[in-house]
C-alpha cells in the first residue's frame, strides 16, 4: 500500500472512530458548559446505551434504527434521573464534591452493570451487511458509512436544537448566566435536566455505534472511550460544542494513524500525552479563548 492509500485508509478508519468519540465528547462539553461539571459517569452511560441496543437487536430482533432510537430515549431518561438524584442536591456545593460524586456514579453504573448483566463480554449482532468496498486501494465497510452518516445527522440535529429551538436558547442563556436566566423566566433546573437528557442520548448513540464498530460490549467498556472523549473535549475546548466535534474527530484520526503505523499498544498513551500537551500549551483547547477572571 502506497503512502496515499495508507493516508486515505487511516482517514476512513479515523473518521469512523472519531465520530464515536465526538458523540461522547458532546455530552461532556454540554454539561460542563451549563454547570461546570466534568461528568465522569458519561462513558458508563454510553455503556448502558450499548447494552440497551444489544438487547433490542439480539432479544427483541429489532433493526438498527428502532434499536438506536429506543436506546437514546431510555438513556435520556436515565441521564435526567442521575442529574436529579446525584447532581442536583450538590448544585451549590463545591466543584470537588460534584466531581467525586460523578466518579462514584461512574463506579455505580459499572459494577451495577456487572451485577445485572454479568461480567462477560457480549457479541454485538451484525446489524449491517458485511459488504466491503474497495475504492482506489482503500477498503471500508458498509458499517463505516452508516456510522459516519449517523453521526453527521445527529450533530446536525443538535446544532438545530441549540440554535433554533426554545430549549436550545434556554441552554445557551443558562450557560452564560444562570441567575440572569432565572430572572428572565427560564426554568434553570429543567434546562439542566434537558442538557443531561440530550448529552446522555448522544452517548447512547455512541454506545450502539461502538458495539457495531467493535462487535463486542461489556460493563466496563465505557471507561477508556469515556476518558478519550474527555480528552477530545479538552482538545477542542471544553464547553464549546464545535470544539467537541473537532476534538473527537482529531482523536479518532490520531489513534488510527498510531495504530496504522504499528504502534497500537501505544495509542492510549498517545491520547493522554495529547492531554498533557494541551493543558501545558493551550489549556483552553483549539477553539477556546483565554478569559481572565476578576479577583
């Protein structure tokens, strides 16, 4: 394979994987933009979505799209419940208390999942035809096309919701100033719950797509993708929705290139190295702006 074909192949692989990271990163960045919370349970919400999708396709024999919609709906409700039960009582507490609670919720979902479904790895069914396409020496699957298209559609819908709907305008207002938003008649609590619902539904979509991409799921599958999506959000500029998209795609491309060069055992280390470099060189991320805080 020549250098051009190699680059094109890694581009396809990176876009597929990066699309999944971008969907997870969107949940991180939306929640942080609203309440300045790093929701470390977000990757495990993705795991729950993956298992719901697996159940729908394996037990209920559903097609991909209905399974995806059901998974996103149930996980959106789960996200709202987690916010109301675990995070809302700590709204006026320190950020450290909320962060520790998020880590605790992450462990609760992981080991609760092991208790409910067992620790064994499950095989995700083939929901797409195993058709391979070869264009100019570049090979890609039917599933790669569906993953990328699904991500593009979901991101387009998200952009429409944020910019043109009532709840989207409320989310932007609350992220800018909660107190002023409340004075203008916006229900801040409901807006925060809606943010968790949207972010969790996107994580569920990522979980189903990840099950399709890797063909296996397990109760601890959300740990590493969740951390990498967090790095993607930081890379793009946490709290900035286009930054999460850009960071997720960038992470997928970097991981694909590292694996393609024969250093697959180093791909996780490279991800954390990127986090360290970003925090040292440009802590606000690629699309973030330096804002000085008044003392």
